[in-house]
C-alpha cells in the first residue's frame, strides 16, 4: 500500500513540475506578446507627425489612425519590449516631406523610405541620430542640399549604412560630416548632382567596405587617403568630372575587389608594380578615360579578375600574352584604343569562363586566332574596325554566339561565311558591314537556320545580286540594313513576311520596279500596339548607328525607319503608305517616283523626317501635311509640284531649301509669292466637297422651280 501511495504521489509531483515549466513559458509568451503591442504615447505621436507631413500616404492612415497600438501599424516593427526599432515603408507611393520627428524614436535602428516620391531634402536629424544604423532613402526624389552636420555633434554616430542614391540632391558633397561616421560600412550617394571633391575623411571609418559616388559632378583628383581604407572592397566613382592620375597610395587598399572609375577624366599609365597589389580584384573598370601606354604584363597576376574594362582610352602597344593567366575572366572590353599586334599572342583557350570579348576599333592584325573558338561560353564577340582578315573559320560555329560583329575588316568569301553562320542557333545580332567587298549576296535558300536573328547589318560592302529569299524566313528580324551596296532587281513581294521588321534601310542600291504594296502590310508597322510585336531586344553589346557616339542597348530604341532613297524605284507612292502608323522617318528621295503626294501620309502622326526630294512628283502639296506636328525635317525639293505651300501648321517652319527646284510652287517663304486669290489652304474646298455643293444647289434649284410651277398650276386650276 505504501509503495502504491508513493507512486501515486510521485506522478502528480512530476506532472506538476512539467506543468509549472509550461506555465512559465506561456506566461513569458503572454508577457512578450502584450509587451510587443504597447508602444508609448510619445512614439505614436512622432509617427503621426511623420504621417501629417505627407501629402499622399499610400493608405497608411487607414492602419495608423484606427486606435490600434502602433506596434501593429503597417511598416512598423517593435522589439519584445514594445519599443519601435524599424520603420520600413519602401515603394508605398508616399509623397510630401520626410518629417524630422522620426529621429525622436530613440530606439529606432532601421529606416527604409526608398522608392517613394518625397519633396524637399533629407532631415539631418536622421543622419546624426544616436540610434539609427541603417538609413535608406534611395530612389525617392529628394532634392536640395545635404548639409554638413552641426559642429556641436562630435561623438561618433552609430550609422553603418547610408543609401541616398538616385535622388536629386545638389550642391557640394559634405566633407566634415564623415569625421563622426566612425561606424560607416556602406555609403551610396550615386546618381545625384553632388559637386566638390571626394572627401579624404571618408576613410576615418575603419569599417568602410562599400563607397559608391558614381554619376555625380564631383571634380578634382582621387585622394590618396582612400588607400587608408583597409577594409574597402568596392570603390565606384565613375561618371564624374575627376582629373589627374591614380596615385600609388590608392593601391594600398589591398582589400579592393571592385575598382571602378569609368567615364571620368583620369590619365596617365597603369602602373604594373602597383596594380598587382590588388590581388583580390574581381572588377577593374577604367573605361572612358585618357589612360595611355601599354596594358602591363603583370595584369596576369590578378588571378581573381573576372571583368576588365579598359575601353575608350588611348592605350597602345600589344596585348600582353599574360592575359591568358586570368582564367576567371568573363568580360574583356578593350574597345576604342590603339592596341595593335597579332591577337594570336594571347591563348584564349585558357579563358573557359569568357562571355564577352570586345576589341572594336583598335589596330589588331592577322587572322582570328583559333584559340578563341575554344571559349565555349563566349556569347558576344566584336572584332569590328580592325585589320583582321582571311576567311571565317568553320570552328566559329562551335560557339553559342548571340552577338557577332566583324564590321570593317577585310574578310573574304561571304558564301562560306554564311554556310558557317547557319549553325548559329542563338544569334540575334549579326554585323558584317564593310566586309566581303564586291562579292555576291548569297542566294542559297538553305541559309535560314538562325531563326532568332533580330538585327543584321551588311551595309557598305558593294554587294551585288538580289534580295535573297532566305531573308523571308527570318520572322524575328527587326532591323535590316543593306544600304550602300549594288543590289538590284525589284523589291520582292515577300517583304511582308517579316512581321517584326520596323527598320529597313535599302538606300544607295540599284533596286527597280514599283514600291510593293506588301511593304505596307508589315504587321509591326501598321499596328497601334507595337509593343505586342516587339520585346525589348536587349543586346549583349551596344549597337552603334551613325558615329560611335550614338549607341543603342536595346533594339526597340531604334527609330521606326523606312529608307528606300537613291535607287531606281518607279511608279507612284502607294496611298497605302498611310497604314504605316508607327514610322518616325520616311525617305523615298532620289528615285523615279511620279504622281501626287498621297494625302494619306498625314496618317503618319509620329513622323519626324519626311524626304521625297529628287523625284518626278506632281500636283499640289496636301494641306493636311501641316498636321504632322512632330515633323522636324522635311524635303520635297527637285520635283514638279505646283500651287501654294500650305500656310500655318508645321510646313511653314521649314526653310526655302526644302521646296527648291519646284518652280510652280508659291508661298511666303519662296521667291514666288502666291496671288491673293484662293491661296489660303484653310479655305480651300476639296474636289469632292465642291462637287457635293454643286449637286446640292442644282437639286435645290430644281426642287424650288418645280414647287413654284406646281403652285401656279394649282392656283390656275381652282382660281383661274
């Protein structure tokens, strides 16, 4: 019995101990939960002051003014003690001013107000807060000046991350403020309009790891003090107005992984002895400066290097063979320099990760090295504007290229080249301009395997022959440039098969026959919803149009363009041209076109350029052309047009030279002034309207005459 009692007694005691522990945990949770929903009246007041400063609150008022505890409000986070530690309101559509009252939240650690539309500046109270460690107001349209901290603030601030990028902040970038930012790890002030110099005091924070000041208007030299940033991993100060050289002291920042100064005014030579100190470097971007001299051979010691941008400088000499030691390279950009020599000096077969190789506009010679064809990850290859020659190797077909530019090199055997290109399954951009000079355009109908091709440029090559049928198979083609060749024959009716084509340049050839009606049926040119036909067409490398200063990163940025000038086209301009609603530029000049200017051209409401000069056009200028409000270039010179130049509208803004060579034209801007009778185009009645009015008056007269005669007969019968 005793033992039975004992065991009965022990079970309840054990259960009680467990229950007590569980109860303690429950009470702790209840206490924590209740504490997490009990922000102070003062904190609530500060938040409501912030809300009152907004002209658009993104719906916050619904959450913040319903009497609930502010720890439950949207975007507000409290700790277990019920104290506000975070305000996160990114991308909420907020407008108005940022209230400095937020700094009154004395335990606030993180503030994220990015991607909104504030007005005014950033309250300094948030910058020198005694609690905030992360402050992000990027992409928020802030403007004005970022003032220096008051001199009374001398103790170190806790701020670790400050992101004020992509705003409209102006005036001189603060310099003394950073004296008290001893805990700063990340500073991003990029994409503003700050002026002044790079503050040497930035490195007073021993923890600074990321410094991004690019896309501002900073000037002066790169301070040597930045070399004291022993933990600096990312330094980006490109697209400013810097000058001078990269001092040797800068290379003491040996932790650097990303060194970026593109499109500044830096000069001098790359110091081979110093650059090897940056053994952790992954990205080196010094493009768009004035650097000269050779690429140092010691660059091969940067084993971690993945991206090398030295394009658009004045560098010369030969490409160092040691570049093949940088086996992690993904991007090599050396475009627009004076680098010379044989590309075969570099063994590209070691660069297994290489994706982009851009050597455009240098002085490279010899043949394309076979080792390039071992770069199986290469998707963009640009060798244009060099002196590379020979035939295209069949091995290039082993590459999965999306972008290939060989323009302005003396390559030969275009037929062989296109049979090699047939194996390209991923090619979207093919640039062969000023190559294969005086050869015949390949006509083999089996050349159509590259179904993803969107851009092809074979201009300036004096190619002969007709437009090949295989072009009609390229249903994704957006841009076709064949100008300045010797192509002949009629434009084929299958041109409307190219449903995505919005840029066609056949100028300066010898095409004959009429402009086909099917040209006016290309889907993308006739649709009001061009975007449904066109994806952005992002390019692996930019495409240049005209001079090298104009470049496009997406194909849809190209103008909607139709140029058939300087050929032997005959017949009338098809009235169906009015269906091509999206066109911004039309050039039919220097042909043998005759007949009237079709009034339907006035339907091309996006037209900016219209050139119909040097043809045999007759008749009057349609007055409706004056309604093309975006027209900035207009030329109908050297035709046989007659009558008044319509006054008012856009046509009256063009000079006399736009109308020269039409002796039967008259107008205020011409030598021949019109007579005062019937010269105002606003009052001119069309032929159809004139005929309708004559018919109306004849009918009215007949009706009136019959009515009078009938009245007389009736009167005579009953009263005569």
